[in-house]
């Protein structure tokens, strides 16, 4: 019903507070902790965060020069395959690091991931991005002492490589993001950075890249459901050809990206 003051009301079957209450009074306001957590998530996903993602193309530059990705259609297919590969190979590490956000578990995951990534270019890119993300997170989220301890371990222990997937997972765990949000965010970052690289390679313009991102996001949700919450023993490669092409990046005569 609508009163003379144009305030919308609902009955007690729709709201448990009273017989007649304004609709906005029926809304459950999120707690301040939840609001703070969402701000942290948005900051982690913000492309302005200086994590060095702009320096990497996820193998796209090598694929373009190899004529594997000559047009928009092939770019979209490449994006889907890259997200699928990230889901199958890296989400298990993101998931476990998020579920058990302690330094001992992180070091173990980092070492296993270092052995898993046989592509030298992808391995170096993962270390560079992970190191940058950890540096930024420890500077921004000063209330989390574990982040500074992780940087100390990275500097003092020769066996810690700081790979991106495990760093991303533990940071999200320490920020108390749930596992679904964390794994979804990781695939989002992969797709975002890849399509950002496509615009700098002049494959597509910003508007077309945004359209591709929207279309692929629907496929990415299916990828997330297939690969989320899996143990690291089930991590596997789904795009060996693209992985091989990325490994040739260091042999390019001229290149814009580090990987």
C-alpha cells in the first residue's frame, strides 16, 4: 500500500518487524566488517593497484606473432582457453591458500606450484606478479602482520618464490574473503589483464575488449563451477599448445610485454 506521503509499505508476511513498516526499514543492513571487506575486495581487483599485471600478456603477444590470434574471434577463443587453463591449473592453489591462510601452508604451496609450472616464461611472470602483489598488500593492509612476515620469508629464504596464485589466495584468506569470491576474483583478474593486453597490442579497442569480457564472463562462471574447490593433486593443464607458445615469448625479436 502507498500512504499519502508516498512511502511504500509492506505487510508482516513480507517483513517480520511489524504490520506496517517502510520497505527500506525491512532491509538488513550489512555490518561494518562486511562493508570493509567489500572495499578491500574492490581494491584488490582495481586495475590501478600497482601489481605489475600491465607488463604481462599471458602468452597473448607470442600467440599474435605466431598468427594463432589474428582477429577478434580468435582473441575471444584465446581468452576462454586462458581462463579455462587458469581454472584447472591454478585455482586449486588459490583455493587451498585461501582456506588455510597461514605462512607454513603458503610456503608449501609456493614450492609445489614452482615445480608444477614447467613453462619458464609463465613461471617468471608468476613470480614477478606475486612479488608485486605481496609488496603492495603488505604496504596497504598494515593491520595484517602476516603479510610483513611473508615478505621477510621471501627475502630470507631461498626456497620461497612468491608465486601469484598462492599469494593471491592467502591474501584473500587473511582479508577473510570466502573461497567462492576468491576463486571468482582470480579468474576475473586473469581475464581483465589479458584483455587489457589485447588493447595495447592493437588487436581490439577498449569498447570491443569490454564486450568480449562481458561475453566471456558467462563462460567463466561455468569454468569456475567446474574447477573450484579442488585439491592441488587435481591441478592440470588444459591448453598445452598455448602454454608452448607462451614459452617462446623470450625468443621474440621485438616484444612489448614481459610474458
